[in-house]
C-alpha cells in the first residue's frame, strides 16, 4: 500500500480575489467622501437633458429623484471629495453626456465664453477649475448655478 500525499490547500487563480480557504481578503482602499450637490441649469440645457419632460409627468410618472437625478431646474449630483468646479462638471457630463461640449470645450475643458457659473450670489466664472466649491454648495444648502449669458444691446 502506498501512502498518498495530503491534498494542497486550494489557491485562487492569479488575478482573482482570495476564496474562503486562501486567508483574509486584503483591506479595501479607503473610499473618498461623497458630496451631494445641487446644480441649477438654464432652460436650454434643461431642454437638452429633458428635465421639463420629467416634471410635466408629475410625481410617480418617471420623475427622477435622488443623487444623480433632477427635476425642475435643478439636478443633484454625487461628487468625490474634494468638490471642485471641474469635478462637478465631470459628474454633470457623465450623468448627461448630451451636455459634453455645451458648457466647456471638450478638448481644452475651458468654460465656453457665454456660460457663467454662480454660487452664493458670487460669480465663479473666472475661478480656476480646480478651486473648491463654496461651503454652502458642498453642504447642499445652495445650488451651483450655470447660466447662459447674453451679449449685445
């Protein structure tokens, strides 16, 4: 009679997460803090993202609510911290791809000339894109307002 060697412990295939016999899973990377902000859009951009159609149907008829959705003139978005103009616009364009190129140039990511940003009664249009949003916007008590400007007389 020959003696059999003990069976080796199961190991996960390379690149796969460890199984129940491979020991504890590695600690997950810490997740950044999520911030929920309100964004108020001008009428022409609301039309592009079809917010009027959502609100015309009324509650319970396809009206979106919660982070990443919107009704009326505002949408709510989840941002990873830190909350900046750039991260806000990235989240807005991710949620509504039809807006890519309408608020800022898609290649240079520079704000379009006749678009203005306001928050807390301040014009933020000429602030650097990576500057932090005002605290009331980050707290969700004040909206970040995107306006279409006009020229001429």
